[in-house]
C-alpha cells in the first residue's frame, strides 16, 4: 500500500504539502491540490483519519441534519452538499431527525457534543432554543439551508416573495377565486416556511382587493396525497375556485390529480401553480416558481469548507435566486356562458 512519502515523491513536493492538500488546509494552490489528489488516487493512498484527526483536531467530516429523506427538496440539497464535500475529500455524517423517536436527543446530547464533525448544516430543520445554543456552543461553522433559523445563517429563497409572485401570476391572468394549499408539515418542516408563504399569498390577495376565504386556506402537509384529498373536497362544492396556489410543487401535483379525478380540466377549468421546479414539474406541465436546491447545497458546503480552510466567515444570510416558469397548468379563467 502506498504511503504519504510515495505521493510526495511522485508529486515532487514535501509530505507536509501532501498532508495539507489532502486535508483541505490553506497555503496550497488549487492546481497543486488537485494534482496531489489525483496522484493519491492513482497510487491508492488513503490518509489515516485517526492520525490526521489527532494531529489537527479535525475529523474531515461535516454533519448534515434533515427532517426527512423522503422529500425532493431535502434530497436534492443533500446531493449538492455531498458533491462539494467529495470534491474536497470530506465525509458527510447524515442525521435523519424524523427517522426514529429519540434521534434528536441522541444527536444533540451525545453525537454533536462528542465533536464528531468539523461543521454543521441544517436543511429545513426547526430547532428549539436549547438545541440552537448547543449547536452554537460547539464553535463549529454552522448554517441552515431552507427555512430561516434564529441566530443561524441561512441560504434560501425569500419565501414571502416567491409566494407573492406565484399569487400575482394567477391574479394577472384574471383569477379572483384562489385557494391556497400550505402547511404545516408533519415530518418537521421548518415552521417559518409555510407561515411566510401564506403571508406572501395574503399580501398579494389584499393588494388586489380580493377576498381571502378561510375555508380556502388549506393544509396539504407539503405532500401529494394529503393535498389531493383536501383539495378534492373543495372541487366538489358549488363555490368552486378557478385557481390553486400551492406552497410546493408536490402539493400542486396533488391539486392537479384531484382536478382530473373530479372531471375538471387543467388549466381550462382550474389553474394550478406551485413552488420549487421539482424534477416532475415538466412532466405535469406545472407552472412554478423555480429554485435550485442543488446549487444551495453546493454553496452551503463550500462556504463552510472555506471557513475551515481559514477564509473569513460570512456573517449574513444569502437569498437564493428564484424564477417564474410558465407552463401549461395556468391560463386565464374560463368565462361562463
């Protein structure tokens, strides 16, 4: 098996430079770092994590917490984080906080306090005040992706703004009777997200002097089936809406399915818009407000990796881009004869 000395000799550098390059430490140029990693891969050299950890106090591991691994947004962010970490030679330690009862306590009271990670990312997770204090007390670089968390930097779209833009699109088409499908999410979604998206919907409706019906402020649980069931009940009433704004594409899919099962045509009888640009949005012909969770994951991981290399820490949150994508699921309301 090759040693660090073999890698250093092949690369024409010192063993100290090899060590710094493979651990992502500063004072090694990026071309040199990439060349050393390529040589190490060719020679089959794997640094001892125990030895490097004892020497540097580092684990070369980033902790990532999610409320569920069954939702598109979370898994897409995870793919972005994992891609950035693999490029940097880092491992990812995943905490699925919704998988089993007691996982949260084990994570916050045992695993994190043992300092098994060098940095920490929370994806769409709500934290109690005590949990936030425990995270911050570690002194690790920490950030949240998705809904905002008090006291922790965040990467994510402006949830109020994206909901407002989605609702305005329906209003601009001429819709006046609009249902809102929102949260909360039983699997632990960040609680600020559904609140802010409902607020954006209500702002747009009020500015247009349109009625907001309490019975049309629905909870779809950010899931396809729950949304299909709840909106199907509305479609069976005599006072039927002409449009549905869903706070996620998955809920919008449920609305499209409910319309079809109720004998309604999308968009001739009812328009539907969502948020996310889910991988299935094109197949559904869904108009949506697009965001890029993969890019958010890459950006978040790279920010923390940079701070671990000694780069200045970014103190402020980052607003991710969003864009209206118009497809076949929205159109002006059909005029009754």
